[in-house]
C-alpha cells in the first residue's frame, strides 16, 4: 500500500492538472494550431483514456526515480523525461504550438513538483 496509494494519488493529480491545462487554459491554442495544419485536435474519450494511462505510467516513473534521488532531483529528472522529451517529439512532428510553452513550462513544473511531493511524502 505504501507504493500503490502514492502512485494513484499522484496519477489523479497529474490527470486533473493535464485536463485543466489542456482543456481550459490551452485548448484554443491547440485547436487553432491543429486547424492551421488541416487537422482536428484529438479530444475523443479514447484520447482521454490514453492520457489517463500516460498519467499512471508517469506516476510510476516518478515513484521509481524518487527512490534514488532527492525531491529536487526527482522533479527535474521526471519533468525532463515526461515533458521535455515529449515536446521535442511533438515539436519535431510539427504538431506542437510553441506559443503554449510560456504557460505549459511553469504549469508542467508545478504538476511534476506536486506529484513528486505527494509520492515522497506518502511513500
């Protein structure tokens, strides 16, 4: 239980954070950018389910990293692995609206910090 509960709570936090950021704060940026590419921004229930799986996988990753590193090291390594690498990939694919990074970077750092803090405190 000292493993499962922190991972599940962190996963819930990450899911809420991702949903709020991408559905309420940045949705118009995403949809306009996708429209400019002749695409429709993917927001069907299956996409939400995949993001839920991503949140769980990311929480597990944070948990594993937190076992070997301090809170600040866990935050940096997890943020780099979870977000910087994702932005490099979707930027390379041409589907990242770079204008969102001014909002996404600080909010993603907050997301990872709180998830890491939850895991560190509850494990």
